[in-house]
């Protein structure tokens, strides 16, 4: 059952502009942080190289934090959409468990982001 939820969420989210904006923000932040000195993510200043392990770790930490906010926005949008269209009662009255529903939604988000 989670596959049907996964397919629906994937198709729906790929059509949303928030997905493309989030991808553009991530791409531009990382690209500009690596190629220019104008964006200082990770602390590569002076004699510290941009590919130093500590700088790479700091950049990954900051991108994970920003990604956490984007993931929260995507999941809350799904929950609000289910509430507004009054389909939450339908989902939870069918033989689909909370875990299957959440796995389908989160798998669609993961696939859209990394797949």
C-alpha cells in the first residue's frame, strides 16, 4: 500500500515549485561556497583550503540543517493538504497503517531529493 502513496506523492511533489526552488537554493549555496569567497560556508578563510576535512564537515552540517527545514516544510505541506482536502479520514479508515503512510510520504521525498 505504501507504494501507491509513494507514487502519488512523488508525482505531486515533482510538480510543485517549492521542490525546484529548494534544489536551486541547495545547488547555488554549495556551488558559490566552493567557487567564490563571497559565500563563506564552512570557514575556508586564508590558508585553510576549501576541501579541508573540517571545512567539508561544517558545510555538510549546515546543508543538513537547511535540509531539515526544507523537509519540515514539505511534510507539513503534505499534512496540511490532507487536512484541507479532508482525505486524512480516508487514509486512516482504510487498512493502511501510520507507518506505511509515513514511509510512502518520506520515501517520495527522499526519492525526489536524492533519486
